[in-house]
RNA sequence: GGAGAGGUGGCUGAGUGGUUGAAAGCGGCGGUCUUGAAAACCGUUAUGGACCGUAAGGUUCAUCUAGAGUUCGAAUCUCUACCUCUCCGCCA
């Protein structure tokens, strides 16, 4: 959420940001008019309240002198009525202002290219595309022939775009997130968190998923709880309504969770296989940092995610997202796209964002500086990395002519020393 | 699910209708002392908004989980919601 005062003082900056994001359903002038109206009421209201407070002090004094304050009290009744009236008016305005304010996205950072997604900029590329002396299969063919993912039965027991991992598929998945968590905690300095997969409305609002994306979330019927679309939500909200200490920053968390997304409206695109599923595993990285450090921390965060792909030797490119492709709460975002030779596609495997104080303001996450002043922290997060699509990249990059899949050396200890997936192992 | 207790500042915790924005302690900051540190002592220390001022600062309003109500006046009384704790029940 942006600061209303900031919007008031920088309305042109906000207007440009909305245009850059190609958002046209925000009535900025309407908001400013409402704000103006509210401030006039507030001024009047505060004057009256001041009068009230003075009069109340006088009544107290009269009572102490054991006299009768009857006249004063009668006079105060009229003022109290006026105050009531104004309070009602302000209370009518507040939700109107709030409903616009909460839908205004974050301002893109100056380094973010302005424009539609075709303005996304590749900032670097790592690794060599693998060449095969046979026609590489896609992950669906591989998974089915090795019997490590059961697409059909997943549809039976739940519905379309769910998957069942089995045998070495399930084992590899488990190895992957264990390995990633170990790298991030032991080598990158993150603290491991295993949060709830259900969160309340305040948490979803705090990180910016609500109210805008409610139709993309799974919601419980009997409680006002949501299935998390990413560990970002519970982990960032860990410090909601808290005042952290500057000397404790940066705080770095990593968490493995399942992620649940309805993907409403995205049917027809990438619906086969593992690319777009309603439930997938992800290891997430979350940072709470001082404003001064946040852009350096973003670069480090991207580096931490890249490290995983480098270890797996998966070729990837780093994409700086243009303003039109930026998620609601983020100021700047890098996507990591890993190459999947079987599909001959670059797949988004990680997304690393700096939210500056946008989430912190919504979720009220602050820190006390060494000078004693309290201010909003900056929050960041990134996937480190998303498992389903990493699984695609691994299966397709590590496949052999014989139809087996080699297990990257670093993962072998996590799979009991096993070196390859042959399909014969139960 | 049943019964009871409770939600107060960065933290612990006092306060049950009238200078209480809120005692005390801890923590933080500044200082005295010290070669330095600790200890001790002294001082200081909520957050947000509006207005005035170049600024230092000043004036003022709000905020004791949230919302509604009673009252001239609410941290304090009433109602509702949410949350926490204790005991009982159920349960992996």
C-alpha cells in the first residue's frame, strides 16, 4: 500500500506508475477529492473535539469544587451531537478511500523498463544449452515412461492439473527441497521456517494477494482462511504488527511449502504436464531489510536462487521485468528462466522481488533504527526455487538416450546414493 | 465441543468512569564516574495524523485487540467479533 500522503504530494508519480503498469481502473482524481473532503471534515471535527476536551476539564474542576456543572453539561450535549454527526460523515468516507488505496499497486523502481511484457530485458544468461544426439523427450513422456508421475490418477482423486509423484519421482522431489533448504541455510545464511499452509485474511492482505487476487486463491468454506499461494505469505506475515530492531536486520528466512493456486482464467495455456499445476512445492526466500540495503539485498537474493540452478547445471537467463509485467506489490522483479530442452522452452523457475515498504506498510512491519526512530522495513522475496518446473528442467536436461534420467551428483546423497532413475525401482 | 480467566507502550506489568498518553520495572538513548568496560547514579525515551515554522520546535486530535453502544466525559461500564491462557472432553 502506498502512503496516502505520498499520493497526495506526488500524484503525478502515481499516475505515471499506473500508466506504466497499464492499469486504468483506478480513479486517482476521485481518491484525491475524497481525501480532500475527508481532511476538511477532520479539521472541523478536531476543532470540536478540542473544545470538548477543554470543557470536560472544566467540568472536572467544577466537580472538584463541589459545585454544580449542569449548565456546562447542557452546552456540551450540543457539541457532542455535532461531533457525532461529523464522525458519521468521516466513517462513510473512510471505506471509500480505503477501497481505492488498497488497489493501487507499488511504484516501479527507476531501473525498471517501462512498457508491456515485450519490454522485459534479459540481463544475463548462464550455462550452455545441452546438445543431444537423439531427439530429447519432454518431461511428460519421460515421467510416464519411467512411471514417476501419475497424471491420470491425480485427476481422478482430485481434478485436472493436479499431479501425483510416485517412486523415484516422489523421492527426487523430496531430495530437491531438502537439498535447497540445506544450501540456503548452511551456505546463504537463511533461517529455516516451516509455516502453516493456511493463513487468515489479514495475512493475505498484508502481502498484497488480497483483495485483488481473491479469485486466484483457494478459500475454505467454514473459516476465513486461505490456502497459501506461496510461502511468502505466512513467512512475511511472521513479523506483521511488529517493531524489529535494526541490529537484527537483515532477517533472512527460507521455507519449503506446498503452494496452491487456482490459476483461474489460465486454462488452455501450458496446461499439460508440470508447467502449471494447482499444487506445487517451492522453497521460498524472504528478507526483511533496512531501506538503504534493499536493492543490494535484491541482487544477493537473485544470486542465491541462481546458485541452485548453477549447481544443477541448468542453463538459465535472468529477466528484468518491465513495468507492465510487474506483480502488484513489487517495485522491481527479476525472473529466472530455466531451459527445458524437451519442450524447447524457457520456464519461469524463480521470481525475485523487492517490495520496498509496500508490504511493510500494509502489514505494519517496522524497525527501530539505531537512532531510536521507527520506520517501515523493506521486504523482499524470491523462489529458491519452484520445484515443479525445476523437475521439468532436470528430467529434460538429464535424460539419456536409453530413456533414463541421471541424478545430479549433489542430489545423489539425498537419494541414498542412487545415480539414475531407471523406472525399475519401486 | 464444554467451563473459566484474560487481551494495556519495544518488552513485562499496574491501573475498574473525570489532568491517565497511561505507575513501576526491563530494554534503548544521553551523561557522571573509569585508562577502557562493567556496576552504580542522574536524565531521557510511544505511535500516527492535522496545523504553524526555513529549522529547532510549537499547537492540536486520535490511539490501551477490533467494531458498536451508554455518558458532558471511557483503558475503566454494556454488547459483538477476533485472539490468548487454564481445566475438562475428543483426537494424529
